[in-house]
C-alpha cells in the first residue's frame, strides 16, 4: 500500500496531548489555593474538553482549512469550556470560587493553545512547500470550467499540498488530457494516485457508482466538484479550497480522531484487564492441556489483513494438529481439530490471545473480524463494499458474529451477510453498540453457537 504523509497522522494526537497538558498544568497552578480536589476535577476537565472538542469539531483542521475557521473553532471551544469550568465550583462545596483565577487560567491556556494550533498549521504548510513531503497526488475527471478552476487552486496554492497529475475526459482532447474516463482505474493504480476529483457535468451516475466502488476497494479518496446535476444520495460534506467548493463522501464517526482516541483508550483498558486477570493464569493451564494432546507451540500465529490492508500477526491458542493447510477454514468435524481444540473453539477460548493484538494496537475489542488472506483475495472484487471493512481495525468480536454470521463461509450469501453487518457497524458506530456487542458475545458463548466449530 502507498501512503502519503506518513508522519501527519501524529499531528492531531500530539496537538490533543499538548492541549491537555496545558489546561491541566495551568488549572493545578491557578486553582491550587482554591481547595479544589484535583482527583475529581482533572478527569472532569479532560472529559469536558474532549466532549466540547467533538461538539465543535475543534481538531478537524485540514490543509485547506482557513485561518478564520480556526479562529471560529477556538472561540467556540473557549466559550463552552469556560462555562463548564465555572459549573464545577457550585457542586464542589469545599472549593472557593475565584473569577480572577478562572479568567487568568483560561486566558493563558488559550493564548498557548492558539499559539500551538497556528504553529502546527503554518509549520505543516511551510514544510510541504520546502520539501514537497506530505503532498497528495490528484487527478480530475472532466474538463469543465469548474475543473479548470480547481486545477488552478492546486497549482497556485502549493501550501495546500496537492500535486496535480492531469485530466481525464471523454468529451475533450489535448495535452492536459491524460486519457478517457475508462482509463482512470488503471492510471490511478499504476501512478499511486491518492485522490480522484469528479466533475459531475461530464460523468454519468453509473460511472460515479463504479468509481465509488473502485475507490472503496482500493482505499482511495474520491471527491466531487458540484454543479447543477442531482447529487448522489450518499451523505456528502462540503469543504472550501479558498472560495472553491468541493464535495466529498462523509467519513464515519470512527474516522474522527477523538473517537479513535476514545476507542483506543477503551481497547487498552479492556485488554489490560483480560490479560492481567484472565490470561495470566489461564494461559499456563491451556498451554499444558494443548501440549499433553499434541506437539507444537501452544499459540497459532497467522498473518491477516488489518487496517488499510496492512498485515499483522493474529494470535490464537492452537486448536489443530500441525498441518500445511493454514489458509483453509475449519469445517464441521474437521479432522485437523484436536479434542482440546474442539472445546476451545466451541467456547471461543482459542480467541483470547487476540487481546494481546488489541493491547498492541493491531486489533480492537469490537470490529469486523480479520479474514484469511485467501478470503480477502477471493471476495475483494466479488462482493461490493468488501474493502470498506478494512477502513477500521479488525475486532475480536463484531456485529456480524453476534448476529450469527461467524465461522465457516459455506456460500457467497454467508459472506454477503457478514459484509452487510460489518459495513453497517462502521457507518453507524456508537460506544453503546460496542457494549451491546460485547455483552451479546458473552451471552452467545454460554448459550452455544451452531457454527462454533
């Protein structure tokens, strides 16, 4: 997989961490004489900061975000945060309210945070201009006035960080035209293009649907240049490159940096509890029972496609005799499965070592189950939206599994239903849904499942 901006993914986490360090350190400094119980106040403040940031989209700052928009986000965040800080004092009876201390705390906090934000914003722009690092490659389908205007934005605003590769059109010919629309897919793959921009004046709805599917399957970004044509029924959002509007498909909440951070924190907490309080004593017992019945390692380690189709090594307790058919799914009455293995697979105990994968960051507690590489290759182009499941980390359990679509894939319909639930989970994620899936997984283990073999 080709990735641009290999370090840019760290900018938001660093920005969040610095902001939290600033508000927490300064609150301790300014409120230390107000008899504030910081064991309650600091968690309250962190939770409030995150909640407000999600509400006002404080950390959604992109290469094309204007300085005015950043100021607007800062004002919204600071105003609501001020009210939340003030609201703490009436409920903490032992504290002394000081408007002067709160004013100094918030004023200095937001001066520093504003400085951080603009430093990152302008540093990244200058860094792109000087090094051309973190540039994203782009093509435009269509040769309309809107497309030409967008090309001019790409070329004149180098600080946006785009490298324009050319137009594709069925209606025009010339030096700037790279080829026809039907040649886009091959060109995108051969030249590792990151973003495809479509002028809706020159492309039919059928071709748009086909390109969306292509983008999903190959983890490419597709955006639309608006005009008077009917817009797709999918959720779209509008961004402005200066005064030029561009439509793009809405990402799910799981792509939000704050949501990803929250989900990761939950994964670390949950996996740590399982590792310390369950696997610490269960692993030696299970390992001994496995070795008594068959020779070999107590763990089965297998490469699986994970986030963005990057390979990771998935851990399980070994439930089969050693064999050369590791890319073959287990079937009913599979002779490779040991007696101990049948018990572990029936109770899902064999999956417990994957909490190490969760702790290491390769997996999540809840998410689409990681498939075999052979399944990935077989179904990637066969089933629509199959590759969408690779937009998020794979999970130990998932919505498809608790709905009964786990285990052996006997027909294409089994996989289609699994993908349907995986995509629904990704597009409609909520923390409550994760908790429900975890509880339902535990209930299903005790009830027993038909396809757990």
